[in-house]
């Protein structure tokens, strides 16, 4: 497949082994940065100019089971799926679709209105373990960059254990 500029799409690692490995590019941004286009120029329709957009964004699975991820957590939160969200520069905020308390390595009571927020890079540095259970999700939303909404996107991740993230809710 090709992007909306006719560039072949290819797998682009943004982060690999904990290190920034690449960026998404259109022909224009690649030329400005002395890089190769990555096939990420997309537009919601022919009425719009293609801009750099994500397509299928996910975290590759790691070696750990879900049970390993929650074991050893004395008090924590198991947040399930993102429900809306925003990024502004390096800061993110999103609501969990639902969440549970973790007490002494066991899933506990359901929690209401859980919101996670923080600095993207600090949060990525706080990942302690990555699960082996990658799931992909798509179709429920889309990318609305520069008013082009809803451009379909797919995202996914295995379960992830993060040491420090700011959580609010009831």
C-alpha cells in the first residue's frame, strides 16, 4: 500500500530498545530534515492536503505474562483501554475506559473516572515490564490533526507496567 503522496508505506520504529529510532515523515518533512519519506502522508479526503499522520501505532510485545506484571504491586491501578485523550507537546491526558485497584498483586475493586496524565518521555522511561499479549484496536475513533477528522487509525499494546504516572479520579 501507499500513502496519499504515493510513497510506499513501511514499518517505522519510533522507539526501539528504549531509544528514539525514527520519525514519521511526508515527502516535505523528510526533505526538510534530510530523511527518507516513511509513507505517512495522509488526508481524510481529497479535499485536504496530506499531512504527517500515524497509521498503525503499537508497542511490540515483551516476555511477561499479565500475572507477572501485577505481582509485587502493593498498591496500584490497572487502567484498561484509553477513552479519549489529548497531547499537547510532551504532555498527555487520557481517561481509562475502566480501571481496577491492584492490592498486593491481586485485582481488586473497580474504580470510577480514572484519568492518567504526565510527560510522554518520562512515562516511557518509567515502563518496568511489557506483557506478551499484544492486542490491536481500531475503528472506534480517529486522528483529528489539523481539523481532518476522523481519519481512521489503529493502535495497540500488550499490558504494560509503569512505575510512575499521575492518576486522578474517584
